[in-house]
C-alpha cells in the first residue's frame, strides 16, 4: 500500500472517529457542567445522574464515578451511592473521602459488616487520613467492641492529637487502667474545655475508686461515674465486672439493672436479684423505685422510696422522691409534707428549699404561705444560682406578683441564657401580662434550646395554644 493511500485511510478514519465520538465527548462535558451546576444548587439527586452520565461518556475520567456516588450519598440515596462508589472502587479511583462515604452508605443501609470491612481496608489504603479512624472507632463503639475501638483510637492519636479521641480513649481505659485513663481525660479537657465537666466527674470517681480495696465496690464507683456522664454502655461493663467479682453484692446487681434500663433493656431481673440479696439496702430500694417510676407504676415506686427512707431516715433525697411519688399518685397533702421534711433534714441546702418552692408553684399548693417563703430562703442560701432564681420568679408568678416575677426571671435568664425552662417561665409571665410578642420570642427560644427534649415539646404546645 502506498504512503498516499495510507494517509488517505488515516484521514478517513479520523473523520469517522470525530464524527462518531465528538458528539459523545461534547455531551459528556455538557453533562459534567450540568452535574456541577446541580451540585452547586444542592440538587444532589440530579447531580448524581449527570455525573454518572458524564462518567460513561468521558470513559477516561474515572474520578467522576466517585463524584456521582458522593452526590447520591448527599441525596440520601444510599443504594445508589453504594452502587456508584463501588464502581469507583473497582476502577481504583476512590479518594479517602470516597472510602469514608462508602462505609457510611453501607452503615446507614444497615449493612454493618460491609461498612466495617470498607473502613478497615480504607485505612490500609489511606493510613494517614484521621477521619477514617474516627469513624471506624465510632462504629466499634456502637457495636460494643471496645477492644477494637481502643486500638483504633490509639492509632488515630499517633497521627494527630484530638480532644474527642483522647476523651473516648480515656473512657475506655477507666475499665482497665485508671492512671492512664486520668491522663487521657485531662489531655482531652486541656485541648477542649467542653469536656472538662465530664472529666472532673470521672476523675473524682476514679480517685475515690482507687482508695477502695474491695474490687466489686471499686467497680461500682467507676460505673456510677460513667453513668453520671451518660456513658451507660461502659457503665454496664463496669457493673458486670462488679457482679463477676462478687455475685452477692446487692448494689452491684441493682446498678447493673439500672444500666440495663439506660441502654434499652428491662433490668427487672437484676433488680429482683438485688432485692433478694439485701432487702434492707437503701440504694437497692431507690433504684427499684426509679424502675417503677419509669414503668408508670407510682404506687410501687412510692413503696420502694418509703422503704429507703426507713433505712436512711436522715437522707433528704428520699423525702424528695417520696414527694414526687405522692404527687404522681395525686396525694398533694402528703407530698407537701415530704418536701417540707426534706428541708427540715437539710435546712442549709438551697436545693431542697427550691424543690419545695417548685412543688408548691407547680401544683398551686399554698404558694403564698409556703412556696414563696421557701423560694426566698433558697435565694438567701444560693443568691447566684439560676435555678433558685427561676424558682423564686415562678413562685412570684403563681402568687400573682407579675412585676416581681418578670424582674426575677430576667435576672435568671441573664445568669443562665441557655436554660430552656427559665425561658418558658418568663414566657408564661409575659402571657399573664398580655405581652404576647415577648412571650412568643421566649417560647421560640425555649423550643430551640431543647429541640428534642420535654421542655422543647412544652414550648411547642404552648405556642400552638396561644399562637395557632
């Protein structure tokens, strides 16, 4: 074949190639621009479709499969995200963020095994990407695999310091190495002060536990400390170890029952075991009372608290629990007597005067004669406590002193601007005064401050009632 003929054939083939593929390539880039525009508008479902179309047409752009998958993930379409990100995985074009998202898509789609294996492999491919370690550690935590969580956090902290990782590691170490736990917890609070209250609680619990030579008692103290910072799954482990150390320790069984309830289980079997071991233990009785209270059986709760008070007659906390139970049972006379008994047992403790005042105001029981003087007494004892100021303002309102109520509650709000219940009480004051605009503002603040909690729900109900 002559050179001239070869050149002619090349030109013809080039023309055919351009004629066939140029429109496809042009369309691919058009899809890519559309995908980018859709993503910029947060229209992620459309972006995913366009990225996939662009990836098929621009076949050398394997990175577009990941973009399609990430867009599907942002659109909450987990199955599509998995399909697209798995294509990117097979084409070896997943970035560290893509691996992270693929694992999350599996996790959200309730395929825990696939999620874990994805993140485990991702760490091998991206050994210095800290967020992968964070997410894998969190997954281990949710599954109760604390040993793997601890190992993962240790590796993560070798990459870079992080307050949350230090805190989690410290929590895990409370069960095995108190000294190292305190070290990690203090490091967490030094990096981020938001951890300091919990760290100080745990530090105190670990310090007290270290002085106890009895293994089961020591583990109970650690478990209670973990419970105080809402780490009930770990607390349950501590109480299980306490029961293993001494199967006849009634308090260990009772606290295990409490931890079971806090983690979504029943706990009654453990509480019954505790009662059979020691029916004269006030902690056992108190935790059983709490169990019955959660079940809505206030008569049984009252019986347990009455037993606890017989065992510890000088403990004002039992009188408060008795007062609450009598209130739930509709016996306000005996409830009032119990709250008053608590203040007699602890006359210098503002908390019990505040609780007496709140009971009186909440239930309209002798507010002027008993409730308001109790609130004033609490303020004398704790003049800067926002909850005490709230009790005084609430008492003023229910006694009919609107001006005093407003001024006191404004002072309470200044002291604790993030307290939703104080905003509720201030809103109630404004409603009573006819200042609906101010009430509306306070109710919205309360709802925002406690969006998923009982006070937020109360704010929503009041808003619907007065501002339909």
